[in-house]
C-alpha cells in the first residue's frame, strides 16, 4: 500500500520503454521501485514503430523476450527484409537483408514492458505527472499531491522531461538542445483506402533538410512520417509533409489526422546526471542522430542506469555518486556511436544532397550490407567496424 510520503530506493518518472526497462532491472534486483507516469496505460505513442536487430537482442538479453514472444503478444505488426531509399525524384538504392526490419505497435509494446516491470515488483502511480523535483531533499512531487522521496531518481519522462528541467540551469548547452530537436509529423492510413500496395519500408531524402520522410508498412495500415530540424528548413516541416503526401499519391488516403511531436535528432546530452538524479531515453536526447532510432537507445540507457545503480550498491557507495557511475557508461556505449552517426549525417546533408543524393546511393551500393549492418547495430558507425 502506497502512502503519499513513502520513501523508495528508486523513483522513475515515465513508463515508456526507458522507464519500464530500468524499473524491471532494478525491481528484479530486489530494490523498492516506484514508477510515475502522467498517462494511464495502455497509452498511445506517436512513433514509426521500427525496431532494429539491436533492440531484438536487448529484449532477449534483458527480458528474455524473443521475437516469438512479441508475436504471441501481437506486438509485431509487420516484418520486411527489403527496403528502399529515395532521393527527391528517384530511387537511389534498394536491397534485401537477412535480418528483417520489424514494426511494432507501441501501445502494446510499452504496455508489455510496463507489465514486466510490475511483475518484477515495481509499484506504479499512473495518470498523474511529476510536477517538480527538490534535488536537496531528493523528493518528487506530483500534480495529484504525492510527495515521495528516493535514494535515486531516474528521469525517463520523454523529450519534454520535467526531470531534465529540474537540473541546475547551466548544466547543458540549452541552445544545442533546442537546435537539435526535430519536428516530426505522422499519419496512419488504412491500407484499404490506399491506391497502391506498400509492402516494404522506404526512406525519402531531399524533401526536408537535416531530416527525412518515411513510409512504413504495418499489418492493416501504412504509416507515413517526416522529421526535420527547423533551423535548416526554410518552411514549416508540416507543410513539406503535406506536399510529400500529395507527391506520393497518399493524400487521398482519407482525412486521417496528421499528428505532430518532437524527436531528439542530435541533441544528446553529454552529462545526463547530477548526483543521484539521472536521465535516460528521450529525456536525455538519446536517439540515433542519423536515423532517429530512439526505442533502442531509451532501453539501452535505462539498462546502463540500472547497471550503475547496482554497481554502486554492490560497492557500498553513496547514492550521490550515481552520476560518476552512469555518465562514463553512457560515454562508452552511446556517445561515441552518436558522434559518428552525427558526422555521417552532416556529410549526407551537406555534400550528398547534390545530384539528388546520387552519391549517397552509390556509397550505399558500394558498402552493400555493411550499411544495413550498422543500422541494425552489428557494425559500428565508426569505420563500419564489426562489433
Ligand atoms: C513521429 C515519431 C516517429 C518515431 N519513430 C521511431 C521509430 O520508428 N523507431 C524508433 O526506434 N524510434 C522512433 N521514434 C522515437 C521514439 O518514439 C522515442 O525515442 C522513444 O519513445 C523514447 O522512449 P522513452 O521511454 O525515453 O520516452 P517515451 O516513450 O516518450 O515515454 C515517456 C513517458 O513519460 C511519461 N511522462 C511525460 N511527462 C511526464 C511527467 N511529467 N510525469 C510522469 N510521466 C511523464 C509519458 O506519458 C510517457 O509514457 C519516433 C518518434 C517520433 C516523434
């Protein structure tokens, strides 16, 4: 039974993939964990739902959940081992690969992970958001009046994180943050209203600068989306998206609503922790700066946060030192990859946009499966070395 003034080992703000992964690992290790989410689950999340092989491996390693498990729960909507990449006017490369891209239903995926965390012993307050944090007292206050304390507070509350905003003001480059958050728009269309069959995922460059558009197939629907950095785009990303849909002959797919959100696209924080306060996932800007893949990095950063807390406990250190255990892990496992992904992105948008991304297509053809292996996490973006 929860009391409004209870003390926990760990409080986690946000029950997305990041929050539930941290809660599962820490709950399983016997810690007293509380998750707080402003929404009630199952809840919707705007997302393309693409997961790569590195996510499949993480799910197996952390939760013991295989592709079969995900299928049994109806989480995987679609699989495709073929993909296409377009410039503005033409196809620049297409390929098949032995490991398919998988598309998940985020409502089911996030709820599945949350149930795993609850089964591991975590407690949940849902439908009530974190309002503020008092770092000096290590306490969390919710809109609904909860006032709870913890040894460690984990901010997994997404891109508009309250926890991140509770950090000392000058801890991060705030301009870097806002300049590298992409506008994202998405529409989900029923297959039976489309003029054409869409069987595999496609990425489209050249419509928006520092960003791209996508069309992803699902079981009964097709998702089209776009993301782009505002500062590099002369007009609104939304108006570009409408033009894209018209050009793709998708505007007649009905009056499905275009949903809009923001997405980390190079705004990753180099020091996402302060004493016993750590942030993970979108809250820390952890998405691949090249393709915007965020689900894996949300879960991987949460796994590293759990690892930091458990090592600290094992070594009998003070919780104030969590920062010194978590940040080096993030630098080692995430930031180097992000740095290289960011360099590739710069090259793509600065130099390869000429001739409608012809050179990008030629390079992808030259590297062959290596490019796709890097996206699946089998190779590093650093010189395409095998991991
Ligand atoms: C249009 C679009 C398409 C995308 N497509 C893909 C894709 O195909 N593949 C991919 O890998 N990534 C994709 N992403 C990125 C991916 O959705 C995110 O990176 C991922 O959801 C991050 O997980 P998270 O757990 O950090 O945050 P979230 O999933 O955002 O979860 C945060 C949770 O915190 C809760 N919360 C928020 N504020 C509070 C508060 N004050 N108090 C308590 N709880 C709070 C929210 O209710 C939510 O449940 C896409 C993003 C967008 C916008």
